[in-house]
């Protein structure tokens, strides 16, 4: 399968700095694998990502999903010509998690000129499905003067 990335040689080391000084960095999100058509990352389930009952907060799952999908869109486009921004996200929370790591994998559904749509599946350490998310990303081009 051919790579969907603008730079097929992109590595995790190339993209990890994108989390510096962001919400993703604050929550401990790390990019862990990049394939020809997917991006994977992990997030700890701890005091930063819990809701009051001690379970993984649904909003934290959305942060992981949007981080993976938005960075994946960034890797598809030429960032000197356009920027990806989240347009819509939905999430179905399937299973509760109290601790450990969750892993999300973003795969493309649609890669158009003005929008990208990503499917993000988040799983716990046992491989159980925790959350299914769909993210639509707008590809914003600078206004011409």
C-alpha cells in the first residue's frame, strides 16, 4: 500500500515535538507508530485524564482522537500551504478504563482538498475497544490578498 503522507519517510521522532507545550503534551500523549495509512499514539489513564468517578474522561478520549487525526492531516498536507483544524468530532464511549495506557489509531476515511475524515479507535492495554471516534478536519488555506 502506498503511503498517504506527504513525506513518506516521516518518523515518530519528526512528529513528537508537535505535542510540546500543548494539551496533548500536558496529558502525556505520545505518538508511537506511523504506518503507510495510520498514526498511533498512547495516553495515560491517571489523575490528568480521570473524571470524578476515577474513570477515563470522555473528553480526554476526544483529545487523544483529535490529536491523532489532526496530526495525521498535518502529515498529509503541505503545512506551508495550508493548516488542518478540527471541524467536528464525535465519540462513542464503549468501555470504562481506570488506569494504565490507552492506545488510539487514526486511519483515513476521506482525504479531500478541503476536508479530511478520520476513524480513530481507542483500546485499553488488553486490546478492548474503549472509544470509537470520527473526526472531520478542515484544511484551511491562507486568504489571498
